[in-house]
């Protein structure tokens, strides 16, 4: 029987369960906190649970959206996933978990129900999020996500107008208001649930992504950030580097050059991933591909001599070898690629991924390809050739690598959480 130290505080980590980025961030921070006289427990569902258990943490099952919801709604830019019924279900399930686990502190990542349930339970909470999920994102300095957000719905002539200088100015004016309005529209659907739960909403449309302490896993060079209040702090990127195990073919890769890394990531699209692998058949490159959570390696019916396939790879292993990464545009993969100075091609599936991809294109480290319209083999191969031949993409990626080397998001987050635990003790 293991007795718990009376001075040891228990921290409950609550990630959004779909994909890898949100759970990966919390797992990385939890590993850093583990040896700091802190007891770590997770509450999770969907894709997150297997990864958490693989990393050696205890995880209690809670209600979570399925991948089918992601494919049907979020991937189509329909963020109205919550309604009165399921919001209440989430909160009640979380409150039951708190009664069972009795945490001293909760850390959550992009799971808005936790902001409400933690307040009801009277438990302090830390939010790990990106600045675009707050009102502190500087929309004046970015391009509105146009290609996959609006591009798949608008006629070519209108898209042509919006790509001109005055069209871009119009989108900047509209964009900085459109995103908060979209969030407010989503909030309206759950207001009855909030009233029923006794939670009093304020005027900030992003309030459910803000904790008693909010840690922004971004850098201002990548995502422009406005002035922050004291309880909102920049920590820098946090990402899970992948499992330690290597596939059987890893020694074969050590002999290869001209390596392109293709990943479906945690929230990619099966058909787009398979199409990319088909496009790269008979190419002069060595293709290393990971299926992530999007599909299983057994579902890939494409085989050729220069294709090496697995489910996951350690980022430290593959990105030190790759000349290019091709991926949907998830936040963790963006920062991971930049941390290793690897240029990118993004095929974003929804507004959040396109916003990430826009930053890479703005910084001159990568290119966006619309996976919904005009996604042809010839264009795809031309983009690869452009990135590999034009040295500025690599040079700009190395500049960002140098900037990111000044941050240690995991250590910074763990330090801030430990400070908050110490304040609870006092």
C-alpha cells in the first residue's frame, strides 16, 4: 500500500480528447511536474486515453466527443459542437470526477466545460491554450484564414477579389470581429446550461478558455499577441515529441537522403493523407509517413520502395533528418517543425489549422495547399520543388528555430503551476 504524503498536492489534468496536440501538451507538462512532490492524475476520453496510459499516467474516463463529431462538424468549420444537453453532461461528469479524485488544482487544455465545473466545485484552475483562443490575439497583424475557411464555399471571382489588396484589408476589418462573433454564437447555445448551473457569464466571448491562471503556449513572433494582464502569461510552445520507440526500418533510414516527412497528425484527413502518398509515388525522395490518430497503418493500401510507414515517430528522430514536413497544420506540428528548422507544406482542414498555416506562410517558412480545391499532383510536386530549391524557406525556418530556442514551454508551465500549488499551500 502506497501512502500519500500529506504535503503532496494532487493535480488533475484535463485535455481535450480529440487529436494529439492538447493531450500531448498536458502529458509533457505532467512529466516535468512528476518529480516535484506533485501527484498527477488525468481525466480523459476519446483519443487521449491511450496516449496518457502509454506515458505511464493514471487516467479516469470522462465523457468526450468522438472522432466522428470532429469529422462531421469541426473539420467543416462548424464549431457549434456544444449544446445545452451535452454541455450539462460534460460538466456533471467532470463534477463526479472531482468528487472521486479530490484534486487540489486542475489544469485543462481547450476543454471549456472545465472552466465552469471547476468554478462550481471551488477548485483553482490553470488553462493551457493558444492566444487565438483568447481576446489577446492581434488580428491586425495576421491574414484572415481564407483558402479552406471561405475558399471551399465562395465562387472563384469572389475569391479573386478577396485576394487583392483591398480585399485583404476588408478581411482584416471583418476578421477581427468575425471570430469573436462566431464564439459568441456558440456561447448563446449553452447560455441556458450556464444559467442552470449557476455560472454567470461575462462579456468576454473567450472566457471559458481562461483559468484563474492562463498560460499561452505561443510566441509573439509566430502568433502576434497584444498586451496581457498579469494572470495571462506567455510560456512558449509545448508539444509532445512522440514515443521513444522506433520502427524496425529505422536503421534503413539512416542510410537515406532527401527525406520528406508526411504525417496525418492527430486530427488529419484519411483521404488527403492517402492522396499525398499517391502523389509522391515514383518521386526521387524517401518518404517517411506517420498515420498518427487519423488512421491505422494497416488502412494504408499504398506501397512503394521509397515509402516507410508507421503510426508514430519521435520528433527528435525524424525532424533532424527531414528536409520538409507535409502535414495538416496543427499547432503542435507547426512549432515542432520550427523547433527543428524544417520547412513546411500545410494542407489545413479548418480555420484553426489554416490560421497556423497562415503564420508559416507569413514568416516565409512554408506554403499552404488547399486540400479541397485544385489539389492536383502537378501543383503539389511543384510546391515541394519550390521549397526545396528556394533557400529562403530553410533560412527562415532556422531563424524561427533560433527564436524558439530561447523558450522552454514545458519548464515554464511546470514552474508556473508549481508556484500556484505553493500559493494554495499558503
